[in-house]
C-alpha cells in the first residue's frame, strides 16, 4: 500500500462524514449484531451488507475481508472505552489507563473479540496480521503516556513504551482471560506503582 | 473433604505405586490421546476408561469429573515442564522459571489446555474451581522462589509471592495467548530484572 493510499484509508476510517458516515455506522451496527448472535465464525460480509442495507460492493471496497472489518471495530471500541488519560502524573495516567482496560476486558464485546482472536483457526495469516496491527496501534496510542512521562522527567529517557505498558497491563489480561479473576481498584493502582518503580532506572 | 481424605488423595496423586501407578499412567495416556484428537469438548470419562483398559468405576472413584482429571494432568505436566529452579540468586531463579513457562506455553498440550479453559462454556462452575485450584497450586509451588529470596535478603520481608510472580509471568501469557508473539531469551531476562526492581522496596 502506498503512503498516499494509506492516508486515504486512514481518512476513510477516521473521518467519515455525511453519506459515508451513515454507511460506516450501519455496517458497524450490523456487524456487532451478528457477532453477538453467533461470534466471528458466523460473520460473513454479504450478510453484513444485507442487514446494513448497503451495497455488497461498498462493503468489500472498504473492508476486503471480515478480519479488517472486525479490526476497525475493535480499534474504534478500544478508543472509546480506553481513551488516553492526561492527569498530569504518570501514576495517575497509568492507573486510569489500567482501570479502563480492566473494565473493557469485562465487557462482553471485547471479551468476545479476544476469544475470537484466540480460537480462530481459519484465515490464520489474516488473523495474525490483524492482531499485529491492532496491538501496534494500541501500543502507539497508549505509548504517548510514556513519552509525556519521559518529557516530565518521571521516567528515564529511552524508556520503551511497549515494554513499560506490557509489564503494566499484562496482569489484567492474565486474570481477565486466563484465570478468570478480577482485580480491585487498589490492586490496579498498586500494579501501576510497581511498574513505575520497575522503570525508574534505565 | 477432611484433611485425612485430602492426605490420602494427595498420596494417590503424588505417590502411586504398583498396580495403581499403572492405572494412573494408562488413564493419563488415554486422556492425552483424546485431548489431542478432539480437545476437551470430546473428552468423556467412559471413553477414557475404555481406551485405558481400566474399569469405569475405578476412573470415576479417582476423578469424579473430567475437569478433575484434566486438572491433575495439567498440574503434573507443569511440574515436569516448569520445575522449581534453585540457582542461588533471585534473578537466576526467576529467569529460569520464566524461560520454562514461555516454552511450556508454546507446547501444543499446554496451549490446548489453556484454550480449553478459556473457551469452555459447559460445567462453568467446575471449570472455575478447576482453574482456581490450578493457579493456587502453581503460585504456591513457584512462590518458594520468592520466599527463598526474602530469606537471602534479595526482596523485602512481606513481599507477596503472588503479586511478584504475576507481574513477572503475565507478559508471557499476554504474548503467548493474546498477541501470538514470542519473546527472546534476552527479553525474558530483562522482564526478570524489571520485576525485581519493581519489588526492591516495599
């Protein structure tokens, strides 16, 4: 994909307006409906188009595969449910972020999307690419929190946003997905404190 | 369950000898075979008994449900694949443990058991209890590594083994189960170093 195309696609994804915005929200609503009914396995683009009342080719032009459609929806959902906090301190920002991630992991849609990504066996290459793009985007967005902390002198220059955020957020996924337990808010702010200690020196 | 029964059951689980040992290993082999063929969904105790050449009531007496059978096998496997290291230093112990966990997560059996635990919808209460017992046992075993480090003065008294080990090991599960990426050995020892820093003060 050329960078011009990429910008255009980003434009399509981020700033749909007018008729285009209507198409996107109708397609998203239809997709979520089908996902809730039968999960990723059951999702097919022609049915999405039919339910959304949109031409099939319109759907395929924007989302050539169902994986790309679900990727777009997942990223949008995470942007809405886990906005980038800006409290003025690293501990405040990280605690807010982790609390929002913890809540998102308990929502049926996010839990369902994660389960779909884990158990999906078909389209393996596509799923891999979709997961990689999802996490690259998520870590890039949340990484701003680390960059701001470095600017404020709260973390050493050169701190890796990915390493920092992965250490902080992985316990939430471990419990949410693997053990099925939840954290209290106090436990989450304690994870934030420990992670900041872990990265307080290079 | 009385503590005497518990001791007896532990005895059965840990030190089977003679005829009993033969039964246990035949049942384990049959179970693994069925799990490999069709996963947890397909596993049924009568078929396990038939394949193992063991009386059905013998199987049911020891493992009243398939969940308990799979729990026993999972714990045994983890004991074998992730033995408790004793290198003399916390960083050595933790790095060894994490490297073994990382390798175990890549093995088809462990990955399959985790996937079964995540996606299993039937027997929900049983699965919950099984997961809780599995993790309580695993953290109790690996927790000795933390207790020894406290005795050596490498960690402050009162350090929570569970919090320490959860912060250290969760990134392995995050990548292994959620993003599908792997860590290099250098990245794993870096996680060990960061975790020790995180718990270097109370």
